C-alpha cells in the first residue's frame, strides 16, 4: 500500500485551498442568513460531507450510486442508538435488544461505531458492486437502497419502523460539521490522486484498456466503495445528530436525488466540482423553499407549488447534462496552479532501470483453436514470439487476427490450446493479470483515458507495474519523452491528434515495462510520414530494450521493414511462417491475398 | 390446493406485469443504452388517462386503448424533448437525464392533478372470482395473465415479422451497421420508445386493475422492481427481461406466502438478497444480451 504523503505536493495544497474556500462559504452563510444562518450553514456542510462520500466512489469510478442515502441512514441509526440517553430509550424503544441498550456513548465514539458498521457493510456490498458492469452496478446500488430502506422500516424494535425515531441528542453543531468536511475534503482529494483513485479514473474512461494495463478494476471498485460507504455512514451519523428526530424516509429517494444533483451540477469529475455543487444547490433549494408557499410579486400572485425544490433540482440536473455534462467546474481541481501556471512543473524524467534480467522467456501460441458455434475462427494455430525480435502477424480480413489477439490478451478463452509466457498459461488469466505477467498491448481502435492528462495516462501503467507514485511519474515522463510528447504532459488525452494518440498509447504500454508488446494495427489511419516516424521509434525501442514485439498490421511496408519473422493467417489457419523474404515469395500467401498466382510483391512489399 | 393455485396465479400475474415493464426498459436500453427512470411516469400517465376516461363513463376497452396510446405518445414525447438532444451522451448522463425527467414529472402530477390517490372503479364483472370445479380464482389475475400472454405474443410477432421489428432487433446488436443499411435511426428510436410506452401502458392498466386507484407515485415501485428484473435477466436482453420479470414476481409472491410472520416486513429485502446472490453467480444476468463489438 502506497502512503498518501507520497502524493504530489499540489494535491495537499489543493485540498487545503478547497477546505479554506468551503469554510469561508459556510461562515458567510452563517453570518449573512440571520437567525437561521447557523442551521443552514451546518446543513450545507453536512450535505457537503455526504456528497464528498458519494464522490469518492461515483466521481472516480463513473458508476452512479443510488444507495448512498440509505447507507447514511444506517450510520444515523447505528450512531443514534449509541448516544441516546437510557431514559429516553426505555420509552421510545421498549423492545430494544439488550445488547443495544444504554450505551450512552459520546459523539466521537458513536461516529467510530458508525464507521465500523460502514466498513463491514461496505465490504460486503462492495463485493457485489465490484462484479457488475457499469449499468448493472448502478441498478445494484438501487437494490441496496431498497434493501436497506426495507430493513430500517422492518426492524421496528430497533428503529421504530416508519415512525419517527426521536430523542437523539443534537450533538452536531457548526464546528463539528466543519471539522468533518475538512477531513473529508482531504480524504477525497488525496484519494483521487492516489493509486486507487487514479486507476479507478482510468477504468471510468476505458475499462478494457485499464484492465489491459494491469488494473484490477473490480478490486479498485471494491476498495473505493468500502471507503465511500464508510464516509457515508459517518456523514449520516452526523446528519442524524443534527436532525435529532428522523425516520427511514429521510434517507430515501429525496436525499439521494439531492446528493446526486449536487454532484452532477457542480461536476462529478473533481472534488472542487462536488463542493461547488453543494454550495450552489444549497442556495437554489433555500430560495425555492421560501417560494414554495407561493409568492406575491405586487400584481402577480404565484400560487403555492408543492415540491418546488424538487422541480428546481430536476431542472438544474437536466440543464447541466444538456449544456455541460462535465458540470460547472469540469475536469480541473482548484489548486495553486489555478493561480500561477508555473507552479505546475512537470515531474523530472527518470531513466528506467534495466529490468532484472530473468532467463529470456518466449511467448508461445500452442495449438490454439477457437470455435464460435460451428465456425472455427482459429484452428490449431501455433507459433512462437521470441524476445528481442519483432514478429509480424498478417492475414486478410476474416483471417482470425483479432480473435487471436483476444486469446493472447485473456479476453477470449480458447476452445482448446493455450498461450504461454515462459511456463505461465496466459490464456487462463484475466486481462489485468496478463498485463502484470509481462504482456502489454495497444488497441486497433485506440483506447486512451480521454479525460486524464497524458502523464496520468502513462502513470496508470507505471503504477500497475508496481512503482510508487513519485517513481511512476518519473518513469512516465521518460516514456513520454521517448515518443516525443513530454512537452504536452499536462494536456488531456482527448485533445491529441490521431498520430499522437497512437504514440501516447504506445508510451502507456511501455510504461508497464513489459517483456512482450503487442501492437494491434499501430499504423492504421496514419499517413506515410507518421508511419515512418512510428517505424523509427519502434526500431529504436528494439535496440534499447530486450523486448519481444508482436505486430498485427495491414500496412505491408511497415511490417516488411520492421519484422524479423512473420506469421501469416488465413481463414483461421497458419499458412506460412518465416522471414519477410520467404513470406514475400510464398505462393500460398500470394494466393490468399490476391486470389491468383500471377501478381507478386515487389521489393518494397507493394502489390504489383 | 386452492391456496397454492391462487398463489401461483398471483405470482404469474405479478410476474407478467414486471415482465412487460422490464421488456419496455429492455427495448429502449438495447438500442440507446438508456436506463429509463421515467418509465414509471409513463405508467402514471396511462393511469390518469384511465381514471379520466372512467370518470366520464367511456367504455372500458376504449379507455384502456386510450391509456395505452397516451403512454406511447408520452414516451415518444420524452424521447423527442429530453433524450434526442442527448443522443451522443454517455449512458450515465442519459440515465441521469431520465432521473431528472422523472422527478420533474412527479412534481407536475402532484400539482397539476393531485398528490392524493384517485379511485378508479372497475366494472363489477371484473372484480369477482371464477369457479373452476372445486377452486375459485380471481378474475383480475386471470385476465392479467391473459393480457400478458397476448401482449408477449403480439410483441414477438412484431419483432420477428415486421420490418420495424427486425430493424429494432438489428439496432440492438449493432446500431451503426443498421444505419449503413439505410434505416432511419430516428424512426427506429422513436418507435422503440413508443413501444416501451405501450408496454408501460398495458402494465399500468393491469396494475390499476389490481390496485383500484392512481396517484403520482404509482409507477415508482413497479418500475423499481422492473429495473431489478431487467438486471437479473441481463440488461438489454429481451428474453432476459421476460425471464427476470417472471422470476421476480414469483419470488415475491412465494416469499409473501411462505415467509414466517415475523420476517414478512423484510420480504423485499429477502427477495433482493436472492437477486444479489443470482448476480454474484451470473454478473451479466440469466440470459445476457448479444452485442457485436470488436476490441
């Protein structure tokens, strides 16, 4: 586990700035809103704590959780049972089980109980969330909302069912709320920059690519969910001790709707956005609540509209998603660099230490057969990719190249046969394990983490290779330098042009420090000049590192020039293997590509 | 025996309603990847149209057709107004849009009509029981099962035999290719929404027939259940939606009938707990959706 204080200094400064800004906003509300100011400011801070808890999971993973309000309820009831005076407990909850009676703990101890409940429930429910796909996971959280609500209503002896649970000491004041929010801001902000947060954000942008770079997406989701639920339980406990009396309905749909609206309107992709949304929608809700009873503007009388705050939240949410889906704040965080760009220095680039040289292993495809129903996409394909060389894999459309790539990278189980790296069976491993064993890849349709910076894209891979944050960033800079993108380290990947995207993807794969690199049509869509630069870069790479490269390509010029050996697939079968020279003159290859025996390939590998 | 048969009947009729709702969700999800929270409000629209028709003594069959039509129009309208401008958005944004639409419509119903339930009296011949030899069975559940079966059969015919139906199935597997075949995307999507609205309308009629009243939150609970059903079946899978709907309905009724008294308040928690176990076993659902995507 990497330690948090190893994080970039800007993350700490940013968290400090955010805390200060929110504290200022809360103090202003308290001072300006008159008699109710203290209450409104405290409520705003508690909602900020809840939204931060939600953001730790939903913001980073991209999976909307509808369950958080119910987990807050769980924390509220758990903590309230601990602090409730024994005398009140006797009348309010006559049938309370003995082990819950008469604890009369202080607030801090009660919060610790809520946090423990959160860890336990969070780990258990997280095991489910971690296994589901993004859409199903959102509905899974909805199921948790209903399950917990039903349990809170059903456990009458403990919670008074749907009746009001009263007699909870009002221990949450402005100061307690503020201290909690500052703590939560630091946790959320540092978590976002940390190893898990960065890996999760990468999976949010592109789950397949994250797994192919060695990120165990499920485990990252489990970890962040458990943390997020723990924070939600603590926030709920504080909210309960602010309300003093509540019922399960207070922790159901209306609350989660408010929290989600705040997160989305402010901006789900940053902690700054989450906090901005809380402040803005607090203002909107306060104003609309005044207007709910009806307004008299001189000549016009607006009739009372029941549910006006809900209507306002709905419209705010709708307009945000239409006009600016990334929210008011967008992707960047409030940090010292917001005010002085020169504070955002690139990290130094480190020369990667040469890999501890194990016995050179080879990547072997052994008798791989894949059948889809009756169709054999691959039939008994075998070949070896030696280390230190470039192996080219070609074949006409429908030859089975993509299927073979999927088998090698663990995305498709072969019907029979295996792919071996040394003596490890890659074809039995999930994609993220394949990456860690030593095989990195790029994708036919480039899969970058679009809304992460170039440096973050590459750092994800370096961290997955086992480096701490600082070292990972230095290695990432070195890889960016190699592909000529170091000057643009701080730009978002989505801003890069096509050729640059290809090169960034290669830099990212190399940051894994793989023994083998699989390039899936690296020159697709490139013009001749770009292809030449790519060839030069790959040739240099081959000289520098003992790495085995497998290139799948349509571009004959590139593959003929680069490959030491070539493998040709046609209709699921290997029809030729040898040096580019052999392949160029192989009649079976020519027939597969052209269909007749007449034309041949010239010296430059072009069809004549 | 009679108790068991009645419970089975209830289970199948409830499962049928969930199946129709889940199918409506699946039709839309399979094509535009939208998890539609506003589906419940389509039910509510149909419920209110039914209420108004019966208030003005419109014959029941016409009232039901009007209600189903109104839900279809409402679905197409939400597509045109809220979701079409969002065509390029990611699934999460789409889902949140529907979440907001749903919240806004609820407030509008509460203020425009009434926050309180409105009674929808059924014709007396529907409220009794039918006697088959020694067993008496409720008319409403029987009619409900009949309607569900007819709807499923009609839907199957539509999807397999008509051009638009085939286009919808094709769109679910690969929308880009469908467009390259010269099919107009907007028409397929609008038709999918209208179809999901019709399904919501049918389920609303069945739901109201069992409840006897409509209120602004009427669609909330059944559609939550339908979400769960569509996940058990496999998000976006049509046969999965039907399987999930029936499985959920049957599980609910069985738990209701056979759970001990003390555990009854926790019925939904038990049912959803089982659902979660199923998902741990099969994360992509019982009958996962097919898609044709390359890496």
